[in-house]
C-alpha cells in the first residue's frame, strides 16, 4: 500500500472516529438536557411485576417487591400472595365484616401513589371511621390496562373466592371503551409487558425497543420520527387525523368503529353483572374521567385541533353511565370531584389529593345508594 493511500485510510478512520465520538457526545448531551429541561416518561413498571395468565393474558406477580419510578414519582409496588397490590392477606371473611371488591386498571391500582393512598384505601378508612359495628374491607384488585372484559374474568375466576358483599367497578373513560373491543396484543417477557405487534418506525425494532426503555431523548423525538415516516413512506396512519385515536370517543357515536366499541362494552358489563348477580352480589360503578376531560385548557386545545365541539366533553361519561344503568348498575361520575391540577404531569395519573377526593365521594355515594350497612 502506497504512503498516499495509507495516509488517506488513516485520515478516513480518524474522521470516522471523530464523527462517531461527536454523535455519541451529542446524543449524551441531548439526553442530559432532555432529562433536566423536558423529562419524558419511559416504560414505568418494574421488571418482574407481571406474569402471564392463560385467559387474562397477564396479571400482577404474587409476592412482588419493587418500585415504580418516573420523573414524577418514586413509590413502592408490593403485592400479596394473590397478586394484589395489598400489604395484607385475605382469607375467609371474618364475621361482622363487609367486603368490597374493587375492580379496575392503573387508576384503581394507584400508579404514582403508595398503596395506602389509593382511593380504595381511602374509602376503607372513611367507612371504618363512621362508627358502625360493621368492619369494612376494601380489596384493591386493580391491574394496569385491564378492561371490563378482564375484570369480569377476574371476578369469575378469583374475585368470588374473596366472598365480596359488593363489587365496585372502576371504569376509566380514557381507554376502557376501546380496550373492551380490541384484541390483546401484549405478552409478558422477563416480567414486563411487551407488545406482540411492533409499531412502525424509521429505526430497526431492536434499537427502538432499547431506546424506548432507556432514552428520554428518544421519547422527546418520537413524534418527529412519525412525521418522517409519513413523509418518506406516505403512511397516513403515522399521523393523527381529526378525532382519531382516543378523541374518536368524543365524535359521532354512530360511526362504525364506535358502534363496535360500545357494543363490546355492553357485552363486557353484562358478563360482569351476570357473574356477580348469580351469587347475589350487588354491583356499582365508579366512572373515572380521562385527565383530558378535567383539564379545561388541555381539553379546549384538543377539541379545537380535532374539530370536536367543546360541549361533547362529558358525552362519553353519559354513554358509559347509560350502559351501566341499562344493566341495573348505579354509577358515580367523578368528574365534578377531581382537580385537574392534581394529576401527574407526564402520565396523568392521580396525585394523592385526587385519590382522597375520589374516596370521599365514593363513600357518600355508597351510603346514598344504600349499598353498604348503616347504623351501629
């Protein structure tokens, strides 16, 4: 090899190394700046929290000990031998005890707060402070991303064994309508939930998966990747159109996708109620609004961009309440009891104050509906 070629190769290698070093430094600097000035939400659930289940796809792992950490919060997540986020065990129901079984998703489980700060725990404390001779046990069976369909299965397979006197369904407007109609695409890998259908993207899926778990900068840039994908592939699904995704819930309920979703919800509620009533257990529902609904500024901006009338803000709540009513289930709409500022900034789950408000509202609702024992 001639000296001139050798010098060219060395120069090319040096330039390549300098380029790689520059990209690495830029990436690390960008990551640091993002974490300081624009924190993003990574995969929040600790490894080992989930195990596979034959019919419900997944459940919380029994006897798990870990922490749930994001830029917004750092809380313990412990489960008992039944895989419930409870610091106690539940055997045969003691005499003089009234048990309330609370079904729900991450809002019910209490993502972002300690176990004794969830609305289920607050409710139990309030009920046991009323001076009644009855002892109340409120059992939190919430599992992130469960829909009414999985909750109905849980009630039939596990919940009835806990001898509940009342079943309380925590229904989250944000995704429970959609989730009841879709086929589950999650699986458990190494104790974590992983989607079985890889989303489209510019980078290879392996690199995207790694970055999604470790890089806040990646999450900050994710919307721009979607725009690039649309630009180069003409993929219209990469962009959100008017009233698409979660906002479709606020559009015309007679649209074909919504007809299917409302029908699926009606069927899931029917299965759950039938299971409870076949064992003479009453059912009540707690309707948890989407954080978008209780944040006036965010709602107006989203409704305007999607071309949705602002007066449809509570429309989905009314439809859900109507479905429960058709099955003879009383429901409580929490919209008026919550403070939009009392939700975490990134993932929008409730801070302790909203759990306290919800627990107090539910206690009043249960007494008003004569769903719990009263008096001494």
